């Protein structure tokens, strides 16, 4: 088919046939690029298939968890001294 949508004759010049062929290649390239751009969105998985709809789960940020002291940490870790020793800061 030529640019007008008519079937291409064998009587077309080689230049016209090559021009038509290059135009078709360019259009195919643009379509592939557009398809690639569409597939690389959040709606598609890594295999290029549409993602399945997942049920909406309530955010855990809004949960009302009870806060409590970490007694184990307080009794063991907080007692130890965290200061840096002077000998470890000496020039080597």
C-alpha cells in the first residue's frame, strides 16, 4: 500500500518503493515506542500484562496501637555507658 492507501504497483519506481518502505518502518517504530511507553506504567507488571486489581487495605498509619515502654531495653542497654573512649580517638 502506498501513502494514499492504494495498493502499491510493481510499476512504481524503486525510489518510490524505498520511500514507502522507510515510511512504514518509521510508523512501526513509532507504534512500538508508544506501546513500550504505555506498558512501562504502573498498570502493567514486569511481564507486560495488566495488573490484577487488589482490594483496598486500610492504612496501618491510622491504627490506634497502644504504646508501652520497652522495659528490656531500659534495664539492659540504657545502663551501659555509650561514651567514646579517649584512646579510640587518638591519632594513629
